[in-house]
């Protein structure tokens, strides 16, 4: 379960980020933030990959995954207790970002109870299944009372529920990042 303090901080962060993003013009610098260069990762072994210019690699040995993200972002980790963690990826300006919440989960599908626990609004629009490094994931739109529309991607892997969240207007950024996701076994 997401800690209330982290959820409030994330909501504030994303709210301010969304306002800042929507209130400024489309400068060339802003356009470049979303362009990670050639995103097709080149595997060179179980833990090595080519990282394109403008990107960094994030690895979590604990949760057995890596991904590429824009180098202008800062990553923070929060221990949620009970084996759960949150990772926030935010650009220096605070105008773009996403969060990954990971919690132990014994089911093979997300139960309605778990969904209601993590998404109190129970809104799940336009669900679409796809694969994240061979694992079935579901992308959907949701709504948050403070954030407005969000883009979510959820999947289960090796006993953990992964919940990726961003503002709807940043869904392309999240899609690019998820496209680089690799499980490291």
C-alpha cells in the first residue's frame, strides 16, 4: 500500500509539474527532454546494455529490472515498508516525471480489491494489454481528484506488483521509458 505521506507528496509534485508543463511554451529544450535518442536497447549480456546519448540507466537488483530514462531526471527511492518501494523520476525543473510503485503481490492478476486499494476512484478507462519484456501489462487511464487524468501501467513479475504512473499529458514519456524496460534475472 502506498504510504499516505508519499502519495500526498507525489500528488503535489505532479500537480505542480503539470501546471508548470502546461503553463510554459514549447521551447527546444523541452522538446529535447522527451527525445532519448535511439531507444532500442542493445543487450550485451544479462546486466549490460548500450545507453544512448541523453539517457541514463536505472537498475534495481532488488526488484530485478533496469530501464533507460532522460539524463535530466533525478531518481529518488522511498521505502514504503513491507517490502514495497517507490521510485520517482523527475526532471530538474520539476515539470516532467513519473513514479514506479512496487509491492509484494502473490496473485497472478490484480484483484478488484487491490485495484480499489491503490486507485480509490476505481476509474480504469481504455485498458489495453501489451508486453513489457515478455510480461503481460495493462495500460489504462485513470483520474485522481488532485492530479486529474493519469496514465497507469501495471504488471506482475516474480511476486511483485509494479504500478507506473504519470500525468496523461506525459504518457509518451512513460511509453518511451517502458519500451526500454528489461528484467534482469
